[in-house]
């Protein structure tokens, strides 16, 4: 759960700090108040694009920080441990920081360690989900419906088995098609060679030897019927 978000020098925001409690938190305001900027700042912590154009005018850098709380049984905790970040999951709190520098490359931190945008996308995205307008329309997509149904039925192993079987069948079909194409090519080559051999046999060429001034010349002329 996201418990704290701190933004500094980002877009239109000079300094802002928001604490989130349990339950629903609603952020309201008129158009241009900066609601979308909060979402964009969260996108940075999820590994989103970082460019100097996001830095507030007059500032040298923009910084977005957050504190995220997760349960001991969270899959993200297991990923952090597997990633060698054991010291960052001791209390179930993770500090995430993303800095954009105007004069150089930005930096990202997970806890007290440096991280990459890929690390943020892999570890933070499952903890902070962003749903945009009309995202609910994906529920009308048959593929999305099937994915939700498979997830509910815990069909992961069956889907993997089916995918492996389909891949094997597709590879066998491709190999058969390639073999059939080679067979056709061989048949066409054989027909061409047979035609050329028939032409030579019809011409019935004769070898004649002509000797002129100690030099031998060979010529092949077709015999007349």
C-alpha cells in the first residue's frame, strides 16, 4: 500500500507531500490543479519515462519519493529478497526515489540501493497500479475475459501445457511445410534435367576430330537424321 508520496520540482509542483491512510483516498480539484501530475509522478516510480522536460522551471532537478508498505507474504517481498535487497524489506516498508537531473542522467533508488528503471517496473509496478479513463472497456475484450476466467480458475499450469503443445505442433507443421517445399523443388529440378537430357538425345551430337598443323581441335555437331 502506498502510504506517502513526496514530490519536489516536478512539472508545475514546487513541493508537495501527501500521506495516504487505509481505505479510499480521493484527490479532487479543478482542471489544471495538478491531479494528472500526481499520476505522472507515480508513473516515474513505476519505471516510466524520465526527461528533463518534466523538471519545474527554475529547478535543477525533479524528485519523486514514496513509501510503500507491503505484507510479509507479498510476492514483491520475495522478489526483493531474490534481487539481493534483504535489508530493504526488514520492516515491510520500502522507500522508492526517482530523481531527474537537468544537467545529467537521473537516478533511481530502492531503499538505500541504486536501481534502474527496469528494476522499478519489475518491483514497483505490481504494488502501484494506475488505471486510466476507459480502462474498464478492456472487460469487453474476449481475450481479457478469457485471461480473467483462467486466472480465477487457476489454469496457469494447463495454459502453459497447452502453449507448449501448440508450439510443438506449430514447429512440426513448419518442418512439414519446408519438407514439402523441398520435395516440390526436387521434382521441378528433375523435370528440367529430364527435359534437357531429352533435348540432347534428340539432337544426337557426334564428336569429330580435326587435326590442323599439329594442333587438335574438337567439335561437336548434331547428326542429321
